[in-house]
């Protein structure tokens, strides 16, 4: 229901974005491919920041991929008083690809990766323990509400841009 309502409420805005965002999407597709990642992961930047390089979250995450300072630095970006590479589309996309690849290595499930990207891998691991399952749909209520919603926004955005679901909108069990 959430995904259906999200699509209904946001499809006009997202379809408008489809035109002006094409150069960003093409760049992101190329970088994600270099890391062996599904190109649909670019939609994470849409829900993170609306593809705005100067976006700043309430928690202090910055850039199109909304990196917190510590994660940004760990993923190879410069963040100091003079330079903040989180706002650089190319450099932050490389960093996001490295982080997404790392998260996939940990969880092996794209929905869990999206949840971990938003709320941190520790929260996803806690939810897995509490639920006794690695199935997002079974553990979602053990996640922070923002992370649970984030995954559903990603699925809705994916459907608007692609016209259907795909590898990144399914649990590991659904893929196999």
C-alpha cells in the first residue's frame, strides 16, 4: 500500500526528473557498472537528495548520496573545512558504489542494502537477530521507521523510472 501511494503521490515529480536528470543518470550508470552493481541503484540518490549536490539532511548527511562525514571519509572522500567531496557528483558516486558493494558483501540482499545505506548496517543486523530472518518483509518492523520507509520509497521510485520491478526490488529469496 505504501509503495502504491508513493507512486501515485510522486510519479509526476519523478517523471519530470527523468528528463533533466539524464546526464546524471548516465554518469551514475557508468560508475555503477564499473563496480559490477545494478544501474537501478542510482535511484537511491533520487530518494536521498532529489539528485541535489548541495542537499543537507537533518542529521548532517550531505550531497547527492547523502553521506555522513565518517562514512564519506571511510569511502575515500575528502571532508574538511576547505573541501567537501560529498557534493561532487562523480567522486560521491564512486564512494556510494564502494559503499553499496561493501553492504551487498555483508547482506547479499538489495533491500537490506538499501535499509543499511539509510539506517546503518548495525540496525539491519539487529533487526535480523530480532526477527530471526534475513527477509526484509519479515524484519522490517524491527528497523527504524525511516529505514523501512526508505526501502519502500526506493521500490516506488524504481517502478516509476523502470515501469516494473527488478533485481534491486526483490529479496534474495525472491531472486533465487
